[in-house]
């Protein structure tokens, strides 16, 4: 049942990205173009997502088990360190250059977008490099 629920949640998320236009890199780049023809619609989508997330996390913190009976696994870290800041910068640079972040890139890949395929391959390569560096780092510690 958790697999079906995760699949359903992913489909709803992808549908939301399509309906809101966030799977279109031109729309995202329009939001990031503060000095040009700025498109504020992504800010409204983000604000809506944050509002839903705040309510969902507030409710989830009161529970020890999910609605499916699984243990709750909420993020616990609140520390801002150098690695978090550098990771955020790399994410933001990639988002600004390509107009994609991981979720919309997967939706666009499903739509057959060639640019999304390049982004997803680069994203997977970046994840692989990160894992390799982490293993090297752990081996030295």
C-alpha cells in the first residue's frame, strides 16, 4: 500500500506542476528574470505549497504513525552549515541555468523534452559524484 500511495502522491504532484506551468523552463526563467519581464506566478505557486506544507507538518508532528500505519520520519536537522549553503548555491545555479529543478525536470522528461533529459542525466551524474565524494570522505574519517 505505501508504494501505491507514493505513486498517487507523485502523480498528483506532477499534475500540479503541469497545471501550474512549472514544468515549463521558460516560465521558471521568467520568474528568475528580476531585471526583465518578471513573471510572479511561481511565487504564488510557492506560497501555496508552503502554506499546505506548514499545515501538513503541523499535523504530522502530533502523530507517531502515518495514516498508513508506518512510523513518522520527519526531518530533524535545523542547523545551517557550509555544506547546506554550498548545496543550495549549486541547486540555485542549476535551476537558474536550466529552468528546471528535479520535480519539474522529471515531469518534462515524461513529456519527452530533450532539455529535460540532459538535465536529468546531469542531475544523476551530480548525485553519483556526491555519493563518491561522501564515501571517500567517510573512508578518511
